C-alpha cells in the first residue's frame, strides 16, 4: 500500500497547514494517514488507535 501513495506530494501540503504556534508540531503526513488507515481497517476509535 505504501508504494501506491506519492508521499512527497502530500507531505508539503500537509506541512503547510500545520503551525507550531497553534500547538505541538504535527506528525508526518505518512504517520497521520497510516493511523487513519489502521483506525478504519480495524474499526476502532481514537484511543485504541493511539494505544
């Protein structure tokens, strides 16, 4: 699945919408998308995904 996504294209756009002035630095786009995919595939909530 990782080879199907053009990570560099999305990373720049994702980084542009995050700001350290608003809160903690954002995780990488790859980590954020990976977490959403895991959450969806397993049908679990936010807390379970973080664990």
